[in-house]
C-alpha cells in the first residue's frame, strides 16, 4: 500500500477513535453497562487498528527514505 493510502487510512482511523471516544463521553449515566462495555470494546479495537496503521506508515516512511551516512545527524 502506498504512503498516501496509508496516511488516508490512518486519518480515517483517528477520526473513528475520536468519534467512539465522544460517544462514550456523551453516553448518559442511565446507559446500560452492556452498552458502555460494547463501546469500550469498539474503542479498543479501533485503537489497535490505529496503532497498526501508524506502525505500517512509519515502517513505510523509513524504508522509503534513502540510507544515511554513518554519523549523520538530522537537524530539527
């Protein structure tokens, strides 16, 4: 998968995590324990997907960059 497509998927996953988090925070106190548990499980899965996509993108970026000479320091 290209870096651009991974970045798009990463953004989608970030939005999904934010949406589920907002749903949990906005859930009324009268919500059932099962409903909250289901949302938390959905959030856990969404966070795992986000972490995996972030790692894939980082790995792709590292493999796409040219090798650095020994002792090279990146300026920040």
